[in-house]
C-alpha cells in the first residue's frame, strides 16, 4: 500500500513537472521566439501588413475595402459579406462567399447587374465599354469577399473614367496602374494583380500634386 502511494506520488510529480516545462516552452518561450523573429525579419507582415497614408494607418494591403466613389478605382464585388448580428457592441463584418451555385438565378442576376454597372460607370464620351470587355473579377466576389486586388484588365478598364473624373491625363493614370501592377509570386504562382487600396492612395497623391 505504501509503495503504491509513493509510486502514485512520483507519477503525479513527474506529470506536474512535465506540464510546467511544456507550459513554459510552448506557452512562453516559443511564442516569444516566433514573435521576435517575425518582428525582426518581417515587421510589416507581422503587424498586419498595414497601409499608411498621410502618416496614418488607413487599412491593410491584405483586406479589400468597399465604398470608394467613382473618382477612384473600384474593387471586386463583395456579395459574401454580411453584418454580424451576434456581437452588437461593435459594427463587424462577417467575411465569406455567397455559396451560390453557378446556375443559381440570384448569382446570375448579381453578375448581370454588376456587368451593367461596370459598363455604365466606365463608359466615357468617345470610349464606350462593351459588355464583352468586362473581366470576370469585375462581376464576381472572391471566396472571402475581402480580396484586396483586381486584375490588370479590370484596372485598365477603369483608367479613362478615373482620368476624366479627376481631370488627369489618361497616360498618367495608365502609368500609375503599371507602377502598381504586381507580377506572379515567384514568377509562377497566381496571376498578375493590382492592389486597389495602394493604387487609390497613389491616385490621391497624384491628384493633389496637379
């Protein structure tokens, strides 16, 4: 009986020591090491890929924003976003996809409405936009609804409208888009893209200098 109690005590002691060691290693030292390495090597990414304008944080390069006026480049649609109805203390958006099938009537209506809006908004005198010119990302949401990028084709389609509304030369706006067009990651992953937030910040700066 005495040996059984002693053995049990030893097992409990070993278990508690293991718990303490693993708690310190995985709960304190490892997070501190990972955070330190991230801050030292990738401070921008570690802090949320913040985008600044006029010395203030205006967003993240990883999260798309809605609500730009037609003076600015427009992002992809975000039909999958929804209002949070559980935590009403803050105004939160819930990201996600529409989960609508390709032949769903609501999805088809959304695409047709978006295409009509793109044609209407981006047609300028002497340069009408044809429905066949509208790229897919201009009328469809991403899986999260928070895609920060658009295709170079969609950015190019908006150039004349942005130039006209800001009284800028078309060539200057084209150059701005070209300067903010990123190639495929590592040369072969993904597609060329344009970050809408960063492009619009540069557009605002360009307009202010004119």
